[in-house]
C-alpha cells in the first residue's frame, strides 16, 4: 500500500510481494493486481496500470490500493442490490402467472362446489366465472350439462321404475331394451263412477282430485314391490315379476288399494269405487313404439286378460283367474268365491274367474 505520508519527491518503495504485479504491468503493458495481503494498517489488494508516452513506451505505473474490508463491503452491497433487483424482476415476471393460477384455481373450485351441490340435490345450481379463458368455457359447458340433467331428471316421474331400471342395465346389455318374455303378474285398478263424477267438476279441480287418487295407488303398488307401468285415464296398470311369494304380495297390494280408496273417497264424500283385475302369465316386456316415441311396457294376452277382468269387476271387488289363484296358499284362496265362466272380448274361450269383495 502507499506509505502513511507521501509527498511529491518522497521515495516510494514497492513491497516485495507486490513487485511481480508491478513488473507485470511495466513490462507487459497490461493492468495487473496482487493477491490480498496484510500490513500494519490492515488487509489490502493493490492494482497496477501502466502509463504510456506517445511512442507507446511505459513511462510510469499507477498503483491503486484498496482495503479489503471496504472492498468486500462494496461487493456485498453490489451483490445484495443485484439480488434485490433480481427478486423484483422475478416477482414482476411471476405476477401474470400468479394471477392466471389464481383464476384457474378459483374456477376449478367453483366447478367442484357446483358438482357437490348437484350431488346434494341442488339441481338448479349454476356456476358463473367471467374469466374470458378456457375456464369460462368449461363453466359454460358445466351449466349446459346441469340444465340437460335437470330436464332428464324432470322426466323421471313420467317413466316407470322398470323403464328406468332397464335403461340403466342396458348400458351393459343393450338387448334388455329389445324385449323379452317374462313371467309376470299384471294388475289393473279402475275407478267406478268416475265418468259421471267428472261431469260435475271443473277441469283443474278434476285433475287435482284424480292426481291425488292415482298418487295413493302408485305409492301402494311401489311399496308392494310392483311397478306402475302406466296410467290409463283413471285406471292404473301395474306389473309384478313372478317370484317366490309374489302372488301373496300382489293380493295384499290389491286389498290395500281398495282399503285406501275407501278412505280417500269416504273422507271426501266422493261417490266412487275401485275395481281390480289380476292375471298371472307370460308377457313380452320391452321397448315398444317408434324412433321418436317409445314406451317400455308389457304386452300380450296376460295384459289383455287382466284389463278385461278389471272392466268386469264391480266396485270394491278383486277379480282373478285360476292362474293367479294357483299362486296363493290354500288359506289365502278362501277369500275368493268361484264365479261362472266369463266370455271376454277377443278371448276365444270363456275364462273361469274368482271374486273377492273387500268390505270396510
């Protein structure tokens, strides 16, 4: 380093460990520097730069001494400043990504919340996210899907349980909708006196009262393990699969139908009765109709005969065939009395029937 006090004319001595750097600058004509060194004033590093005359010959060497602690402090300050600038640059550069990630996360959270609400029964749920990107398009597609599902769910009460089950199972076996022959019980229940009853009422009142009666009958059929195939005016057609103890269940269903109609008509003072017809046999169960309108229903002689039995049964009567009676145990058969064979329309031979009157 420089001597403690130097003046023009004073002799300056290059430290022995610095002479190589000094001579390198003088002889090489390029700036040089020493390694850090220590003296009585501290730790230093010295740099040497040659000065040339007009002919390009070195005429002097400038020495610059820097105290290491100050140099390191300066370097640290420069480094920290650089790191700070780099951090700011990274933060500024990441802001668009953070904003995009926030929007994506918010949109996906809204979709997930919408799905949970739909599963919980909120079929009117909609998600709104005006992000102007793919998330908005995804939300719009979700809303359209929910509207479509809501429409399909609204149609469920208009189809039978067997229809919904057949459509569900057809995903694995498409032939289920094509039709198959099954052993079934077919029950028809029809209100007696309804035609004259309807003439005395306004349309809106009549529909409301009829719906209340049909709703009771549908609940009874479904509770008994059957399926309401269709409503035909004021009549109900129900189908039960022929399984163990199905005969007893169908008879219990018929008796409860009459009991409940007794209660409803009696409470409201309506001059109505209920007749029930039941037959047991084979029927074709499948999708019937055109490409634009189909019913999944049971058809065949078994259905026709059950309908004829219902037409013949009087108020509060259950009219059945031998085939149905054979499905009951001997004790249950005792409630029926045998009737004279009946010739039904479009049935070649007279049919032996059995009648049970259900009184209150």
